[in-house]
C-alpha cells in the first residue's frame, strides 16, 4: 500500500500504518506496523474469513456506540442551551419592559 501508484491508497497507508519496531521474544528488534482504526477497518474489510468478519462486526458496533454517544452529547448540549434561554427570557423581557417604561416616562416629562 505504501508504494502504491494511486495517491489515495499510498496516502491512506502513510497516515494509517506507521512502521515501528518491537522487541521479539528473544529480545531481537522486529518490524511491525502501528495501525489506526481506519487502517484496521480498511484492512479487515479486505479479508473474507470469519476472523475478519468478527473484527468488522465488532468495529461496526463500536462505531455505532460512539456515534450514539456523540448524538446524546449533542442533544444534551442543545437541551442545556434551550434551558438557559428559557431561564434568561424573563430577565430579558423585564429589561425590555423596563426600558420601554423608562423611555415613556422620560417623554412625558
């Protein structure tokens, strides 16, 4: 993937598969790739055995859970903003009414 002629593929590999090393069982330095979630999902979706299928299924459920959490957070923030607006509305109205009354009293003097 890193040497692929298609820019999209080589860039994806560069961003999602980092070449690193680790110490093997005998202490010898061995090569490996550190993968992002995008890299894992792309790689897993290219395989068709049951292990890959299980990775895809687990990934899809995890993705859905994160999406639901984000939606709940967004809803919570929106609800908090609406509650704040409802609490502030009477103060704004009192200020506007007070301003109108003050102007009308000034003009009658």
